[in-house]
C-alpha cells in the first residue's frame, strides 16, 4: 500500500506542479481572447438567461440545470478546500483562485455550449457531457470511453466516499452522533432521491441550493459587515502575498499559484468536463445559452462562496497558527465572530454542501454510464455501488482517496482540454451565431442545418413546418443572406 501511495503522490506532483496548471490557464486565456472577454461583456446576459423557462415549456429549465451544477460545484471544497489552500499556499492562494475562476468562466462557456450541442434524447429529457461531444464531434470512441470511466469512478464513487466521510466526521464531532447512524440516514435519503430519477434529483437541488446559499452567505455576510473596516487590509494581504517581491524570491508565489489553481478547479470544476453533464440536461433554444448560464456558476462558486470563506479565515488571523484541519480552521474562524454557534452552523452548511454534491455527482456518473451502456442492469448495479460507497465513507483513509481523485481529475482535465481546443471552431460558430441574433433583437434559436461543418448532432434540426415560408420566419429575416 505504501508503494501505491508513493506512486500516486509522485504522479500528482508531476501532473499538478506546473504542467497542468499552466495548460488550464492557457486554455482559459485562449477562450477569453477568442470570445473577446465573454466574462465581462456577457455578464448581464448570463443573469438574464437564468430566468428563462424551458424551451417549448418542456423539460428541465436553465435555472434547474444551474442548480444541478451548483450542487456539484458548491461542496466541501468551498469550506475545507479554501482553508487548505490558505494553510498551505498562504493568503496569495485566494488571488490565484480568483484568476483561475475568471479564466475558467470562458472555458466553462466552451464545454457547456458543446455539451448542449451534442446532447442526446433520453425519453422526454436530455443527456450529454464531455464524453458525448468527444465521441459525436471528434469520433474518438476509445478516448470518450476512457473519459467516461474516469468520471464515473471519480465522481460516482470516490467523491462519494470522501463526501460521506466529511459529513460523518463533522456531525459526530459537533453533535456527538455515532458516524454509523449519520451514514445510515445519509444512505436512506440519498436512496429515496436517486431512485426517483432525474426529475427528483433536479427538484431537490432546485430547492436545496438556494437554501444553502442563503444560510451560508447570510452568516458570512454578517461576519463581513461587522468587520468591513478590515476589508482593505485583507485585500492588500491577498495581493501582496500573491505578487510581492518577498514571495517571488522565496518561491511563495509558486506555492500559492499551484494551491490556488488546484483548489479553485476542484471547487468550480471549470475545464473538467463534468459540469457539461448538467449543462446538457436543460431544454433551451440555443446551445450557447447553457454556455452562458454555466459560466455564471463558476462566478458564484468561487468569486462569491469561496471568497466568503477566505475572508472569514483571513479576518480571524488563525490561518498560520497550526489549526489541524479545514473543518476546525473554519469553525474556529467563525467562532471569533459568532461564538459557540459556529461549529453547528459550519456543520449544517457542510452537510448541505456535501449532500447536494453527492446527489449531483450521482447524476454525472449516471449520465456517463448511459453513454457506455443503456442496460437497466448496469444502472441498477451503479446505484447499489453508489450507496455502498456512501456507507463505507467513514471507514476509509480520506488522504489516499484524495490522491486518487487528484490524479483522475487531472487526467480528465488534460483530456477535456485537448478536445476543447480541437473543437474551438464549433464553439466560435455557436458564440457568433448567438451574438448575431441578439444584436438583431431576437431570442436566439439554433438550427444545425445552417452550419454544414457541424456534424454528429442528434438534436437541433429545423423543426419548422414545411407549409411555412422561411422568409416569413423572423430568424431568417434577421440573418444575413
């Protein structure tokens, strides 16, 4: 076992030290330039699209898919991962988390637009994701299968283990409950939800995600407002530790960069290809709409939720005092401001964050399993395995599982980055078509038949009745002839 741990650790050090970090930054810069800084120029449009109803009044709405993706994004990493990044990389890690999130918004637009474009019909709903666009757009079947397997193992099993471990540890520590009882309750409610299918999963996340954001941001906002006079000093601390001469000469910038990038990506998932499974589920009139909506998810996750956690920890001044783990560091930081309520509020927030991640990660795994096989026996086996992983959570060595996850997520990002770069022309067709229609005053509608270079799609054919003349359609009137 020690040999395996050493191999995993060495592989992660090689992958995550600088090569993968630089690749992801460059991909983000590339799509930011190609879209003329979509993060800023289309920020208002992202919020507008969030309020749209599902196309034709059927299926999953943009807000529901947004909640599904946020359920996965906003997990324990927003509390524990941020605390760990600051503990190892210092306050400067927060600055690099912001940079990665800003660039990741452009990457997220690309992968989620493609996820929508190459989605497939599944009953009255849709499925899709990175494996689907890798196979349908590029024809790389083996490559797509490998990606799907990595996602199923990482999100469908290993993440489930660590989220269960975190929930059980937090509740047993704060509420003095036996971990076994906590896990039994977790398995029961998770089983009820996932057996209800995609619609039940979506409805649960649609309710819980706004609730958990309201609770956590309410607590964090209260603490921040009470210490608003310290905000300029905290911002100065973050920037100086990220870009200061002392940190540059001492190698601190490199540590902060790697930690900020690593934990930021684990939190917002931009570039992993996982969120494309949520983006593909929505019923919208144009693929780029989900690109915009899911890009907003990166902003909310890192720029809002993770930033609040970082400010609470930095305001407390406890980050460099050897507090043993992320849970205790966040609890201790909050306790300075809200007293004995802090452990309970952190545990409740952590439960909601981790639990919603569990059920959304299940959905990601299921969508990729369906890509591999539509046999009902496979789905049943996956559900049993998933619930078994929840049960085993408290009994595993979390550090070893995290090393496995780090490696798999790193490989997924590498594979997805290659696919995104190959599909850049398609991404730009979607982006330019959307912008052109918006400038013409239209609610953008996409017809794949208008773009002969795009092949491999199952949806998006022109469904206009044959007896309607194209010249009377407002879309065709607005488009250049």
